[in-house]
C-alpha cells in the first residue's frame, strides 16, 4: 500500500469521525432543549398548583372568620356550627402542612371546600329563619302583653263579685280534654319512638262531657313545636284566631260537639316533609279561641 492510499484512508476515517461527532452534538443539543422545555413546564405546573393551594387556604380562612361571626341562641345549631368550624380548621391545617401538592390533592381540597361552603350557606339560612321567627314571636308577645294590659285595665273597672262570676262562667264553658295522647306512627301505622321511622303523628284525645259548653260545629287546632322551638306547619296561610290574634297551626279538624264525650284524632302527615328531628316536642290544642290542653312527646 503506497503513501497515497494511506492518506486517503486517513481522510475517510477523519470524515467519518467528524460526522459521528456532529450527529452526537445534534442529539445532545436536542436532549438539552427537551430537558429545558420539560423542566419549564414542570415549574409552571407546580407554580399553578401552589397558586391554587394559596387560593384554597385563603377561602378556608374566610370561612373560619364567617363561622366566628355566626350568632344564635339555639344550642343545637351552635353545636353543629362548632363541628363544621372544626372541620374547616382541620382542613386548613392539613393544607398548610402539605409541602408537595398534586392535582389529585387540589381536586380533593376543592371538593371539601365546596361542601363546607354549602354547609355555611345552610347555617346562614337557618339562623336568618330563626331570627325572623324570633322577631315575629317578639312582636306577638308584645301584642299579647298589650292585649292583656288593656283587658286588665277594663276589668279593674268592674266589681270584684262581677269578675268572679265571669271567670266562673268562662271556665265552665271551656271545652275540657282528657286522655290526651300524642304518638308517632311508622309506615305501617304502628307506634314508633324513632324519629327516622316516623311517617305520621297522631294526636288523640277525648272532648269531655260539658253541659255548659256551646254545642255544634267546632274547629279543633293543633300546634306542634319541634325540639328547636320551630312550629311544624304546611303553610304560612294556616292561621286561626286566638285572643284576637292570628296564630299559625300545624293541623286542624272540624267536629260536631253535642255536649257528650267525643273521641277525636288529628294527624300530621310527615311523608313529604323533612325527617323529624330527635328530642322533645310540645303539642297544644286550641278550640273556641282557647288553649284547651298541652302535652309533650319525645322521639329518639
């Protein structure tokens, strides 16, 4: 092999080596660009997740403040508010202690925040409803007090003997009630003591014989107060007269009273209403403008 052939081989080898070096350089540059792009995308995703985490923390902090501002005298609602507020604080603490966030965790946090926000709205509605009811009761109490004051003023103008006779006659004419029983019934019309099984409430009593009471058609009204002191009623238009006031009732029944013992049953249908709550209920009977009986029953 002459010197020219050797030089040609060397040149061919150098050319091949140069091609390999160039190819490797291109591959290295491509890998570097890909790594840079992936790293930048990863930082962007992490930044967005952290921003969403901060937003969730801010909203939870706002919920804590709003829970602190809720005020009511209802012990049952106060206990429920305390439980919900504890859940908010626990979730906020969990998020604050989370160093690495993921899309799965963010989605889970968002769902929990949505649930807690809905619970907050429910509390606001309940408290507003209670406040309105308290204002109504306050107005009714003031009106009743004014009525009593006026009646007392008028009675003071009468003689002691006349007042005594009027009270005796009034007491004699008021309907009397005995065997007053209230019980919850399940879907088979069997008595139950459990709130989640109650489909109806049966109010049973006997109008006792009374020769002094007026005879004929009479409307008997029932007011059922829940353990949280809210009246159970189908409609705000269900009203009756009581001492010159219009008072809301739960259920009513018309009966014909002839002065003899008269068994009466009045029902509250709870099938299309929210589930009854546990605790002690108060039941009042009204007839001829009088509160003729009161009793209580309890559901577990």
